């Protein structure tokens, strides 16, 4: 029941890749069913005490449904508003098998949804219904990931509560596989240059249509271990040289500040380590870009 377990990318990367693709299938179902919201907020998933959820999604005919990942009981659950229930176990299986099972389960409950079967924001994408490569599911590490998500979600919400301006929900993006919270200055931004692999430029430009500063948590990849992150778009001049807590550093490749999860896990005050990092990165971005902080921030009590 450790709240802040070790979560080194190398130890569970095969499971991470498989679960990311599973969440993309569920996320694309939400994309197909939900009404559009600015910055693509309508496609994201949300952290629950046991995993990730789509929240209630509308379905034609006045119906609705939810799809939930339970990473402690290791089940995928579907619930409809008229009492429909379906589920299956989360265990080692190919992405193709997961896709077939969830579509079969949805159909049996009277929900028929067609999605784009090509993954987004991953290298060398394989269509979901043809992917027999990714098939790992280490229950112990999935549980660790869920415990870390719960802490990251809690702290992102605490940080969000300090802001009075426009701010995103705390939500999980299945494309990049990260938890995010974003603050906005209220000003529009120059069109994003695009170029994100597996993501059409028009999608990126909608996501970054307004000046913003984002924080969150990412489980990492081959070049960087799990970390909390912070970035600004557009990046104001001098942002990379801003004063940030000692354990964090600027990553020139990602164009963002990163605070290693392991440094947080071993810190004497984990909450303070994360919130101080978020606050310092935000203050640097807001000051350098000339945000009206007095009107955007909640006064200290």
C-alpha cells in the first residue's frame, strides 16, 4: 500500500506500452461519442481511486455509458445508463485481442462505435486490430502506476485550486500518456508549428490556440525516467534559465522543466517538492510573458 512506489521506466516499459495502446482504444471511443470541447479536453480520461474513466459519454437515442479501467482489480468495465453491464479481465493479451474484446462487449450491450484504428503519438504505429506485438501486463507495476497517478492527480488539483483564471481539468491524455493541468493567460497564441509525430497539425493548433502554462506527470520513455514536468507555450524568452528548485532541470530536447519522480519519492516532504516545482515554473512563465497575475491568482488566505 505504499503511496509513492518506485516506478522506473525500464522495469515496466513493455507493460506501459501495451496499456498506453489500450487506453488509446478507449480514448478514441470517447473521442467518437463526446461533444467537442476547446483544446480537445473532451477526449481525455480521468483518474479514479482504482484507475481511469471516460466519465459519462452520450450515445444516440438519449443513452449514455462509461468505460473504466480498474488497475487494482484488473478489470475493464462498461456500464450503461439502463443497467447494461459488461466487463473482462485485464491480463497479458495483445492489443488486437483487447480491441476485439472491448468492441464485442460494447456490441453485446447495444453500443456500436467505430474508431480510427491507428494509434496516435507513438513511433511505428500498428493498427489496433493487427497489433500482436504489444501484449504485456505486469499487474504489480500497473498497481504502482495507479498509486503514482493518484498522488499526481491530487497535487495537480491542489495546484489548480490556486488559480482563478481559465484552467483545464486535471485529466489524462492517452496520446502522450500523461496527466496534465493547464493554466491560461487569456490571450491567444501564435499558431503552433505542429510537427508532433502521429498528430495532425490542425489538432495541435487547436490544443495550443491560447497562451498557456502546463504542469503534470509523465511515466517517461527510453531517454528519461518518470517525472513531473512543466512547460509554457509560447515559451517566453529566458524561460529555460528560470530559477527552479534544485532537483529539477531544463530538458532542452523536450523544451520543458522536469523533476524526476524518484527525487520526489525520496524527498522529506513530497507534496512540497512537487508544488514548489509547479509554482516556480508557473511564476517564471507568467512573469516573463507578462501575465496579469493579480487578476488570475487566488489571494493567499
